[in-house]
C-alpha cells in the first residue's frame, strides 16, 4: 500500500506497523492490516476531497481572471471614465489655460500693431466690362453676313443681326443658349445673357453695378427662329466657344497669382532616382513613369512620354516628407511648396513622387488551400519584405546624399506612435503627425496642415457615450477655409490633446457643431468686436462653466454675439430652463448607458415593476369594460306594461 501525500504516508506507516505486530497470528495480522488499511483509505479520501476543493477554487480563480480579461478586451472602452490620470488631466488643462491667455495676447498685439489677420489675395480680381470688347478697333470682318446668326471664334464673339446691322456680343457676356425644335423643320434659339449686379452684394459680377439705378435697361435674352440645321450648328458653336473662353479665364486667373520661379540650373553630374510616378498627373489621367533628377538648385521629374517636365526649386519647398513602405505597399517622397506651381493645367501646392513596393491588393481566388503553410506564399512574402527594404534604402540614400545637402534641411518622417484614424476628405485614413505638420499623403488629394499656420483646434461632438468626434483646424488667416477631420475615434482624444499641448496649440471642445464659415465671416467683418468678446473662446464652455448658447445653437454664430447687456439679462430665465433640460437629458443618457454614477435596477426589480405595470393596465381595462357594459344597460329604456315589443 502506497499513500499519496502526507496523510497517505502516515496511513502507509500505520499499515506496515500493524503487519509487523500481527506476524505471529495470521488472523490478527490480517484484521490489523484491514483496520489500518480502512483508516488509511479514509485519510486518503479526505485529502483527495481537500485537493478537489483547492483545484475547484483555483479553477474558479482562473475563470474569473479570464472573464475579467475578456471583459477588458471585448467591451467598449469608456474614455473619460477609466484609464485617465487625474493629475495628468489637471496639468494638461492648466497648461492649456496658459496657452489660451497667450493666444489672446498675441491676437490683441497683432490687431493693435495693424498686422492683418487676413492673407489677402483670396478675392477674385474681376476684369471690367470694357476689357471684353470683341472688336476694339470697331472693324467687324467682312465675311460677317447681315441677317444671319453666326460665331466668330477668332474674336470670341457671337454676331447677332439687329435690323440692318451686325452687333457683336463677347462670349463672356453670354450665360447659356437653349434650342427648342418645333414644326416644319424650324428651331427656336434663346440666348441668355449675364444679369447685371442688381443687389450690390455680388462683388465678383463682371457687369456694372445697377443697384443704385433701378430704372436702367439691359438686354436679358434674345430669341431667334430659323432652320433646324443652321440653328443646331450655331448652338454647338456657341457652347464650344463658351467652354473655351471659360477655360481660358480660369487659367488666366490661376496663373495671375503665381510667383515666378528661378530657372533650374542643370548639372551634368546629377543623381537620378528611377522608376517613379508623379501626382498630380501631368497629362490628364495617364500614369507616367519617369525619374527624379537632382540638379544644382532644384529637382526635375522627367519622363520621355510626357510633353513637359516638372521643376521643383529648393527655395520653394516649405516641407519635405518621406514615408517608408511599412503598413502601405508604397514609398512616397512628398513636397509641400511655399508658392503654387502649374502641373499640367492645374495649380497645386503639393507634388509627390512614389514607387509601389509590392502588390496593393490580394487576389483571394488565387490562394491555395494550404494558407499560411504554403511554401510558395511564404517565399512570396519574404520577397515582398526584401523588396520594401531595398526600395526604402534606395530612397533614403537619394534623400540623404542628393537632396538634404542642397536643401539644407532633413526630410520630416512620420510619428507612427501618434497616428490616429479620421476622415479629412472622402474616406477613413490614418493621419500622422510630423515635426511641423499633420499629414496624410497616401491617398490623393493629400491632407497637409502646417502647425505654424494654425490659430486654434476645436473638438466638436464631444459628450459622454460618443464613439467619435470631429476636429476643426482654424488658421491664422481667417479668410482661409478651415480644415475638418471627421469621425475620429474617442479613444484618440486624450492623445491628440497631449500632442497639441506639446506643440503649444490652443484647443477647445464642445458638444455642438459650429458653422465655421459664418464664424470666420463675422470675425473678418468686425475684428475688434470679435476679439473683445473673447475671439473663438466665446463659442465654447471652459472649466465647467454653463452656457446656454452652445446647448441650443449648433450651426450658427451665437445669438449673443452683438454683446447687448439687455439680451443677456432677458435670456437668464431661458438659460435656467436650458440647464434643467440639459440635466434631465444627461440623467436619462447616463441611465440608458449604465454609467458608473447612476445605478440601474436589477432583474428582480425590473420584473416586479413589469408585474405592477401589467396589473395596473389590467385594472384600467377592467374598469373600462365595466363602464361600457353599464352604459349599454342604461342606454336601452325599460318597456312599459301592456306595450308590445315590435320587430
């Protein structure tokens, strides 16, 4: 007999002693051995029960630990409730309060020194009507036939017969043409002209301002009728002329504010980076493959298939970004320019050259059943990793040896640890901070926000229970449109706040979504009043202060923007009502979300409440049925004696 454990060893020793004492008498020895064995078996079963209980307790502890781990891993995190250091938040808010005070002093100094908060050059410079004279010398071509509607492409004019004269109308004065066919192979053509500025609120209107001359006359439309064949030709010619003239005006307007760059000084000992593609495309939608050449004072993208090359001067580069092929199968060298240049027929501030490092998409139909064990797929993945490493190294060598020595600065790399998801344009992408910018350059058009140009950052739709929020970047040039990033996960809020604090950028947060176009227009219209009212801080609640403006207004400038004291005094009662409503809404939302502050009812209480509700409803139904039956009994009058009941 062998025991297991301390008790078993003790029982085994007792059994052996009994056998030794009963060696002379076999029966006594057997009896002693049987008694001792039963005692040992009892001790063994007791120790096994203790071990089973210990094993169960350990198993329950393991299950509780796994359950807690599953809850922490699977359940949605509550930002603002857990995992936030109060000391860190307090320090961050104190630092932000100092930054807000400095920002207000900076804005007041800029306003007092006469420095304009406007960038200028955003308004379109429109030509006067006299600049659209089709025939400055008054000599209409002899081939112009009288009594016939025709188009002069050389002078961008529509020649209209008026009586016995030919009157030219420049294409810029024509709004559109409408042709309608009728009976007997005839067609009616209506020419609609641009309407003069009748309200005085449209500074970009090309025609004279007639708001102070209500009795002025002008030609709004002309109607002609002729053969269908001739009218169809005139209609197509006029539409082609309008398209050509408007494209010409657009190019002139874009080229007008272009800064003339210095000529590229080519060098024979230039370094090349081959097998690159460029964005934006030079020739429409074609993806051209070329090379990037490093010259004495700039770079040139050259392709044998392109009609023209793209020159980038070092002095015109504001920021240079380099993104390796880590998560994406593409290596990018991106240039953000100080002054825009023309690439093809478009003006742009951003140019990038890139090379694909592997397959962008995975064909699931070609996958074998082996999955990750397939040696061919493993070898293909190894080749792709080696290709990415080689291309990254090739780009780095070209940047370090060819660009950075002449550019004078290093390329800005992405901080992957601070990356977050958001929607800056049309889709959810990963935005990465750099030393001086916040960028996303993988998809086109790129998103580049320079930190030095940012006035404030505003977090919108920040309230308990929200899954995502929006971030608005307002620039120091108040006429420049704001940049908005939508659908940022709430888990990234604290990280973004800390990053903005490190960059010394002021931020605000609120529940509402503001109409920033209206806000910036009001700021531009009356800058002194806007700054005296607190600038951008007047739209947000700071340090837990209550504000009735933000609860009710989400798409407009606040209703107290005029600064009248009477309006503030008259709206005190309304603000109290808004606060009470907001409190009720918050309590309801907390109860529905099951927050930590409000304890919900357990299942027994809910069941009891449901039973009480059912009983109450049954009693109401029963009373209603009794009332109806009583009404039916009393509604029919009793019959008198001797009166026969009729059919």
